[in-house]
C-alpha cells in the first residue's frame, strides 16, 4: 500500500536517468533508464489494480454484499482502565461478530515520530478501516489524502463537516453532558464546599469535560468552588496523587473528578489515603478496580462519567455494515444516544443520598428534553477561541475561567 510513495521515488529516478541518457551518457545509462521506466510502469499497473479492487469493494458494500471487515485500532497503550480500554472492549465485541480487528499500541508522545510509520504498516497489511483518536488527527487526515481507497475513523474529535474528506468519519462525544451530571454529584457530596477536577493534559476535548463539570457544579450550588489542575501526562499516577494530596491540604478539596487516563489511578490512591470521594471517567472504574489487584480503591469511586467508546465503535460499524451514510460526516453522540452518562450501580445507590440521585435524574431528563443546554468548550469557535466579540484571547484554562467568571472557578 506504500506504492504511492515508492512510485514517486521510482518515477523521479527514471526522469534523472532519462535525462542522463539524452545527454549522451552511453549505453549503460540508456539501459538503466529503460529498466527504471519498466519498473515505474509495473508499479503504476499494481497501483491501478489496487484502486480497481478497492472500488469493487466499495460497490459491494453499497450493494449489500460482503465488505472488507478488517479494522486497525490505533491506541497509545492499553491498560488505562479507562478510555483506551473502553475502545478495546468494543473491538472485542466486533471480533465476536466476525470482524478482523488488530489493536496497535503506538506508545506515548515520546514515540510520536514513529506513529505514522506504524499506521502505514497496518495499511500495508491490508487493514481497510483505521480507527484512531484525536491524538492522531493530523496524521490520519494526511494519510486519508494519500490513501483515498481506505476508510479512516477519527473519534473523540470534532470538525466542520464541510472540511471532512469523503473517506473519513468523525465520532464526537458530548462529554460535557456526562460531566454536567457528575458535577452535580460532586456539588451535592462535598462537605467543604470545594471540589477538584484534575486532568492528564489540556486539549479541547478535555476542556469540554471541565466545562460541563463546572456547569453542573454551579447549577447545583453556586457557592461551591471548583479547582482545576493538569499533571501534564496521561501516565503519571504518582504526580496525580501528590497533586490531589496538596489540593486537599491547601485548598480543602474533598471530592475529586479525574479525566487523566492512566494518571487517574493516583487520584484514587490519594482519595483512599484522605478518606474522600472520587469520580472516575470513561469506563466503570469501580468495576475495574473491584476486580483488580487493588480492590480497595474501588471503595472511593462513587461513580464514573461514562464515555462509551466501545459501544460507539460497535454501533458505527453496524451502520457501515448496513450501508448507512457515515463517511464525510461528524457523528455526534451524547446522552440521547446513550454514549455518555454515569454509572448507577449498587455502590452509588448505597452512598449517594436519594435527594442528590433524584436531582441528577431530573437534570438528565431536562437535558434530553432540551430544557437544559449544557455549556460546552465548543461554544468557542473551531480554533477553540472565545467568541470574537469578547475580545478575549488566552489558554484553554483561561477560556474556561472566562465563561465561568464569577462562578468561583480556580486553577492551581
């Protein structure tokens, strides 16, 4: 599948050799030019054959015939008990349904220079659908242009539909809606009047979590203060633990919400040590930890804000199999589609007062009916800026502080 790149190099070499032959370089040069020309023709034939095969495959899908069912799931690392693992659960369901799914762990950002080659490897292996998160958006869009015969899914990211290529689909989750619900829980459960939301790294998607959380806290009780911090890594639980301990000591925070991937484990450890409550993210982290080597950590996790990544993969590829129009589109999934929400298990019911649970259920119904519109980071423009009329420019954290000015939001 890398023939396009190889072909370019071959053609360039053929042109150089041809020019040398025209300049009177002798029989050897003429022979070399001839061979290069033959090689380039063969490469062109193979590329054209590939295009025809892919075109037939696309038409087969439209006609309800058997389609290519090979998916490559690109992920940093599994084992985060959260976002990445949720996606793998979906891949396992698809495997059971007869799809050939290969999970590629490309590592953390320190290996970013190798990401593109690793994705190219699975394209070379014949994987037709490439599924990757917003971390890899730039690479995926570049490859989508180079490999129009493949199909690419970018999840957990948003883009104007007019700018989405025909062989790309975006899956965007309304994480602000789910975070609003757990924000209300945090506001109801705090005894000190201070709650914390701690993230792995700052980016627009994470800012949307924070925005919804703050909105939920303030709608429940405007007097509750929210503090927010980033550890600067998805894989540093030790730093997260230290951060939470300092927030409890210095800021009096007593309910902690983590949106931090593998770093989030440190927040649960801190809450266990402090005797405070935690809120998980993406998957049912109570269930994960209850069956882990550290089951005691489950006993601090009141609930988790669910972002049902795995379920969204299954639903998306069911649509593909059914011939639905999904390409070139932004597929937005929220409470209505049951793609976000919160865990309502026995532990939650035993530890959260009925009054708070009723308020959360009521708010969920109001969001579904449209009576409540949850604030979103994407209320800013596509580049993540505050509306131009405000004249404001600043960092992600400052933007959140901007809209929530007067609502006691603090960064630390």
